[in-house]
C-alpha cells in the first residue's frame, strides 16, 4: 500500500491551514484604563491596516514609579526609534506593490499628506501620560492621524 499520496495530502492540508489562519500579535500585559463613554470598534474598511502599540510599566528594577516604555512588536522604542518606525510604516503603506501596500495618502488641511495607517494604543493606566503624549507627537510628525485608545468598561 502506497503512503506517499496520503502524506502529500496531509502536507497540503497542513500548508492550507498555516496559510489561512490569522497570525496573532504578541500583546503586552497592560492594565487598560476605564472609559465611561465610547463604542466598540466597528471595522467598516477591511482594507484598513492597524498597528498595535503598547505602553507598559518599565521593566527595569531601578525605574522610578509610574515610569513606562513604548513597545511595538516586542521591541522597546525610545522617541528616535519610534519616529523611525512610524516613518518606515508610512513609507511602506504608501509604496506601490509588491514593495508596499499601495495605499495613497490622504490630503488633509493645508494640503498636508496624511497616511491611512491606524494605530491602536494599549496604555497601562499606572504609567504617566507623558508616554502617550510622545506617541501623539511622533504620529503627528509622521503624518499619522488615525489613533485609537484601547480602554475597558468599569
């Protein structure tokens, strides 16, 4: 009895499931702040690309109280690397395929070119808000204006 055709079928099924399943992103453990108002996210545009940034408590032993760090895809970012990462993501989003997503920038007030990227910020409520302000400022400089804050209901 030949097992080769059955092994081929099993291999094809494994490849099918690997390629069709969604890859989960490594999400940091953060205690989200409460929000009394707000709405659950409604994804109208299935073409939308959302980057997830986390602001967690600092992992350093000698860190002052309420200090934090910005984390993107498992990497801790300072202000300079945050701006570099945002610029790279904006450039990739606007670049034509196959080198990018090929999504044109939107024209904002005063003919400013704005990226279509969306950023979800998961912010630990025990961390100072200066890290949130840093993200807002760097997003503004990079031309990203679609920002969302993750919260939880009380």
